[in-house]
C-alpha cells in the first residue's frame, strides 16, 4: 500500500508542474517515509521484547531445574545407597518432588 501511494505521488509530481502539487507530493513522501520508519521501529521493539522474554523464561527454567537437581540428587543418592530405605529418606524424597 505504501509503495502504491509512493508511485501515485511520483506520477503526480511528474505530470504536474505547479509548485503546490509538488509541495503536496513532498509532504506525502515525508508522511510515507515517516510511516515506514514508525513500522520499522515498532517491529524492532516487538522483536527485542520477545527476545528478552524468551531469555528470561530460559533463565528461570534453568534455575528451577538446577535447584531441583541440587535438592533431589542427594536424596536419591541416599535412598539408593542404603540397603533398607529409612523413613526420613523417603520423606525427604517426597518433599523434594513436592517442593
């Protein structure tokens, strides 16, 4: 649509010789360029926001997984190393998965 408007403005400027129509064409070109720049800025801002949100989500997931691993691995090792599991080990194992 912007390209069509630009072409019509250029045709109007080449066909007419009056200064007022050339001023209208110049203003129209400025408006089209400004609109394109606004669209580009909005797209860039949206992309940056999406990238930041994705990075934050990935960091949160990594922190949660590492935190769970730090909590669960020792309990699993204690549970698997004892020949007869203690009730406290089972309780810790259950609490680790719940929390």
